[in-house]
């Protein structure tokens, strides 16, 4: 028989956003005792994503951090930029560790119910948020959902749309070839041709690293093309022949990079979050930190007896910067690589990370803008003026 139950809160989707939110709920004293339902089609820890982010606190997630780096390397146009970070650390969390820890704590909490079901839709009826699932209908005071695209998604204004797509190999080598203190943030010195292409290397120890072949382009490439990109990089840059490493794990992903403005709500009392809430930064694809910030804001508002924030977009000026960079990534890949080259040549890495995190002051933004080629930005400003001058 189909079930129908009422909760204070429903968290629909137990990926990065849903898990982060349930974790913050459980830590918020004022919300102790509230009945929470966490729903997903599968509630098992799976390693399918390696979430990286930077933070100015050393270990914001304590034992959930799989590895941290204090130095980063960027390569572009034949130059190598390496820097030890002063204010930030670059961290990574594995999706299976994250889910395991949070689901274990959630399962032990008598106020949290876990539900494996296919989520079909959300609605607002008789003052309650409603979730329809394959296991029945569930209602709540508030629903936070990261599972479904908001209604009218395809009608939202969209001028720039790129995909960040990648295949990563977690490799283990015989020889000690990696420096576990230094991650390669972006290596653009690889053949370009299918869009802006770079390799990202996350060494976990002297013998193991995740090597990710990444593109910003409109279309995906074939599995063979990712494989060739990785094999060529591992033999060329890392100087390892195919017999000198083993592939332990493969990670594939596609992250939307677009200027669509996602609505904060699916319908009254149902809030969008995660990728479905438009939390992905359009020009970089980074989402994890924004998910943490959004979850903190939601829980803080609820603890204070208020409604969750309706505004989840970046401040206007950062949306404009995102649009200008996205325009160049989309239409002028060669100019984009020159922009990255000048950016890392002329600015401290910490300042760039702070800028990408949207924490810089306007005078710092201007200094960064001044350090990169202007023409591509003026061109983007001109081409995107209809968006930029109508609220971005
Ligand atoms: C491989 C990969 C690596 C990434 N790495 C980074 C990174 O390093 N740093 C960063 O900042 N961002 C990264 N991202 C981007 C972003 O942080 C992730 O996509 C993140 O997982 C988004 O969280 P989310 O909760 O919105 O979506 P998800 O984590 O995808 O969670 C959505 C959940 O909803 C469930 N669901 C969906 N539809 C239904 C349905 N109909 N019924 C029931 N359940 C449903 C799914 O099972 C899933 O568990 C990465 C993305 C990918 C794909």
C-alpha cells in the first residue's frame, strides 16, 4: 500500500546538496526534534565524484577531507606557474566517504527517515509542500530539492551554454612520480581543437593521482578521444608508459556551464538547491562550496524561524564577469587560454581563488581585470550587452 506521511522538512535528493543539508540540519540545535525525510532513488555510498574546493579554514570537514594541497600549478602557453597558497588550501572529498559518514549519522537519528524512491514531482497544496514518489505521497512544511529540473527550465533565458566534461583516471604507479603537496589546477599545454582543453592532476601520494582530461565545449567527445587525451598526457607529461601504471578507478562527468537564471523555488514551499538550484558557477563549474554556503543559509534561516533565502544568485557584478568569461570560453577558446595565462602570470593564486569564490572587493576585481587582455572582455561586454544591461 502507498504511504503518505507528513514531515517538518523533506530533503529530496541525497547527492552533494541533499547530504550537506541533512548534515547541517543535524548539527543545528534549534532544529533538533524536527522530523526530516531524506529521499533519493538510491541511498548507498557510491564513489562517482571527487569534489574539490578551496577554503581558508584548514579542515572545514575534518575527517571527510581525503587530501589537501597547499601548492598549485598552472601551465599555459609554454609557461609554468607554481605557487604555495598562503590563505587557502585546496581540498578534495570523495563522494562515497561523504555519503557514508552522513548517512550513518542520519540513520542513527530517530527524527530522520530515509526513503529510497523515485521522485516524480512536487506541488503546493493546502499550505503544504507535497512530494510525489514511487512509494507514495509525502508532505512537509518545506521541501528542499536537488533531484528535478524546475518547471519551465527549458524556457529560461539562455544565451551561453557550455558543458564542462571530463574523464579522470585514478592511477597507481610503480615509480614515485607525484608530489602530494602540489595539485595541477589546470594544464592547458595540451592539444586544443575540440574547445578549451586542459588536464587536472590531483596527486594523493607519491604513487597515486587522479588525472582528469577536461574540456569546455558545446558537445561531448567520444570515449576514445578522452582515453587518447589521458594516455598522451600520462606518457608525455608524466613520462609513464602504459606498463608503468594501473587504473584504479574511472570518473566521468558533465557539468553545465551556462547563464540560465534558475528560480529559487520549484513552487511555493519547495526550494531548489544544488545543481537544480543553479548553484554551479557558470564560468568554472565549481558548485561544492556554494552548496555548503546555501545549506548554511537555509538552516540558519529555519533556526531563526524565518523562510529560506529567495535569492541564491551571485551578486550582479560577478554574474557579469561570469558571462564575459563564459562568452570567451564559448566563442573564443584561444583568447580564453591567453586570459588564463595572464591571470596566473600577474596575480597571486590566493587572490584568483578569492575572486573565483566571489569574495574580492571591487578594487581587487578591477586590478584582476586590468591584468588580463581587455579586448576579449570588451567584445564580450558588447555582444552580451542585452543581458548585462538588463540585470544579467
Ligand atoms: C563527476 C563530477 C565531479 C565534480 N567535481 C566537482 C568538484 O570537484 N568541485 C565542485 O565544486 N563541483 C564539482 N562537481 C559539480 C557539483 O558539485 C556536483 O555535480 C554535485 O554532485 C552537485 O550536487 P547536487 O546535489 O546538486 O547533485 P547530485 O550530487 O547529482 O545529487 C542529486 C541526487 O538526486 C537524486 N535524484 C535525481 N533524480 C531523482 C529522482 N527522480 N528520484 C530520486 N532521486 C533522484 C540522484 O540520485 C542524486 O543522488 C562535479 C560534478 C561531477 C558530475
